[in-house]
C-alpha cells in the first residue's frame, strides 16, 4: 500500500477530516483497484486541503512509489490526481 509521504499530526488528524479524508479515499482505491473521476477529484481537493503547496510533491512521490512497487493501476491513479492538483495551480 502506498502511503502519503508528508503526514502531519496537527489539525489533520481524526476529528478534523484532514488526513482521514485522504486516507479513506486511498483505501477505497486500493481496495477496489480502480477509481472514478469523482474519487480523483475528491482526493486531489482533500490533498490540497491537507498538504497545501506540497500536495503535488506527495502525489508525485506516491505515483513513483506505486510504479516502483509494480502497482500500475495505483501509479496511474496518482498520476491523474497529480494532474488535477497541477491544474488547480499548486505545483
């Protein structure tokens, strides 16, 4: 399983919705092996909320880790999420 590279213990923990929202979307993708566009949009938005300007770095690191682990569907998913993050102007 690919984990976000930058997780912080402040205000994005349980009860705040931050990392929980990101990890729940990731668990959904890993469990099903696929994601629809809405999941990608939601995860990109949540990653921007949690990681701010580092969201693109996190998505890029996750895509790289998935590719190196031979997890092609997950790598493609993270590349699509990265594209959404970059379209929103956070690189």
